C-alpha cells in the first residue's frame, strides 16, 4: 500500500486536462449512446409488432400439427435441407389469420407467410383440399421460399422446377385440384418456364416419366 505522502505526490503530478487547456471530445460517446437508444427502440418495436401478430391468431390444433410435421419430414427426405431448417427452427405456425393478414390479400387458399417475421398461417384447405402429405410438402416448400425473402415468381418457379425431386408430378398428381391450381398460377407468375414448343404443354421442365 502506498504511503500517504506518495499518494499525494502521485495525485499532485497527474496531468490536469482542464488546467492544461486540452479539449476532451465527448461527442462520440454521446453519438454511440443515441444510436444504441434508437436501435433498442427499433428492436422493441419489431418485437411488439411480432407479438401482436402471434397474439391475434391461434396455433394449429393438436390434430392439425402432425400433418405439418409429416410434410416437413418429406421435404427432409427429399433433400430440401435449407427449407427444412427454416421450417423447423425459425417458423411460428398459426391456423387463423392475425390482424395483418385480415386486412391484406392472401397469397393463396392453402397458406401464407409473413416475412421477415417467419410466421406461416396454414389454412383449412392445407388439410382438406390436398390429397396427401406430398402435396402438403409442396405447399410448405413454396412457403419456405418466402421465408428466404423470395416473391411469388421465384417461389412458384422453384417449386415447379423441383416437383419431380419432390415426387409431385403430372403422373402422380396431375389431376388433383392442387396440381391444377399451382400449374395455372406458375404459368401466370413464371411464364418463361412454358416456352418450349418441343415439350408437352410447352413446359420446359417436363420430362419423360
């Protein structure tokens, strides 16, 4: 421990910034503090918005969740690893519209996605209008592309180009309402996939099965 005299000597010989006329710049800490406050306010606003979406909608009923899980399992089996990761680790599934979905046009009758809040609302047609879990997997594959920030054009195009890999093809599902509907919507959103005159129905992705 320092003796009293030594301590006084040290204190007396400490440079005094104010006495020496040096200017202390306090603007940078203040700027950082202001930025941190604004960032925190922004985060809290996003969290509040997200919670408002979740609390104004209902989760899937216990008898509905297994169909979602089976559809995700099919995607995993077929090697759609990025989509499966997002669906299993980032998504909050709902079964009814929250306040935002209630005031905007829905993307289709099966499901809708709120990006970047990673909320997927699964509507009754997901369960009753599809014929099997493969078609439900197709719907979730479409929604998973929205989770990545893709629009309708990209999502419909991706699903259509990967339908053989999924096992959802003209041969296996070509007469189902879901296949017909998605085919029509894909032609609308991604017409460039249907410009091959040498392929059946002009579908450039069609191949012999």
